[in-house]
């Protein structure tokens, strides 16, 4: 485990590579973790939505976390370990921490549609049970419900709840959360690549990024330029990456990013059912977006 108090910079939401028989390709997974670390990212996030956590078993989930932890040397590993079942989330979170995860990313309960007090009780139960830093993850496009701002602000007071991944698409809410948690040890990270720069501009500290799998150097340059106050450079990177940000959501994530990883030679584009591989109608356009970026490579920071 890596000791750290704050979340800042770029944390790619890792893809999970699959072999032809549908099993997890752990050799490729470890190689990809090392590639991203060598590219200068600030941490790695296996077993989030991009990692297809919904279609892996709990044992596979823990094995993926262990593989990533074992592969890297100096960057923290933030394991996705959420569930719509609080007891299940506690168990998976504890198993992930025991596997070496430095922190946890906890998607909000999906399908159940809890009341505001239910969100608070859910996250507090996990934070009381598992003594590692935890990030509340709000992504209503997947869960069907946004975590109320007041609930997030209340949770920020818990010593183990250290961050918030903002993927709700409402910059007013994100700004209010940052404003109201400035006295806490609590960081707000973008969960949508296209919103990373706006969130940084109001006090966000980084991003859990899909595009960071494909262009880790450029995404790192965008984020750290902004964090260091060079917004001209950050805007330049933001607009340069805009076509990629949009392309990676032409179909449901992680379908396009796994296709991009295949095009770049990092892993197969295979996904687990019920997801399907990228439609032929998009592949040529995605190749063109990637080719334009590859024509002007950048160095790791």
C-alpha cells in the first residue's frame, strides 16, 4: 500500500482485458498497468465501470486488484468496490483492501433508489468497516439516481471518505460540493473527460479518466497544467483531446475505449456480454482520431 492523504492528478479507469475464451488476461492486465505507470499517471483504478466490474465474479474482481497492485511500484491503486447491496459492498471493499488496494472507489447504490438518508448510511457503513481512503462515485447515467449534494457534503466529514468522483454532468452541483467541503480533507475528481478542465477551474484536483488509458501523457499534461495555473496550456490540451473524449462515448463505455486500446496494440477489444464490440460504422472514424493524435506524440511529464 501507498500512504497518501489526497487525490490529485490523473487516475486512468483501467480496462480489463479478456482472452479469446472470455477469461481475464492477467498477463496483459499487468503489462498495461506498467505501461500506464511508466507514462506518468498518478494512480490506477481497476474494477470500475470501465473495467466491466458488473460482469466479473467477486473472486475475479479481487484477482484483478491483486494483479494491478503487484504490477506497479510507485503509484496508488484505487479499487472499484461498490455495490447496491451494502453488505456486499463492505465485503468487496474489505477484500480489495486486503488485496493491497490503497483506496476504494464506491459507486452509489443502483436500482434500489435509496432516500438521501440511505445514501449516507450506505457510505458510512462501508467507511466505518474498512479503514482506507474512499471516494464516493456519482454517475446517475448508470445508477438512475444522483447523490444529493447535501448527502455528499455530510459524508465529507467522515475521516475515511476523502473524495468524490463527479460524473453527474451538473457543474453547478460539483461547484457547490467543492465550495462546501473546502474545510475538509476531501478532493473532487472529474469522472467525465470532457468536464475535467471546467471542474479543475473551480477547485477540482484531478480526474478518474477513460481517455487516460489511451493518451495518458496528454491527459496528464492537461490536468497538471491546470493544477499548476497554466490554463492556456490546459485549454490547448483540452481542445486537442476533444475529438477523443467524444469518440470514447460513441457507444457505451468501455466499448470504444477497448477498441481504441486494440487499435493502439495494448489489448484485445473483447468485452463481456451483454456488451458488444464496437460497431464497424465507428471503427474507421476512431482510427482517424487516434492517428491524428499519434502523428504528434508527446513525452510523459
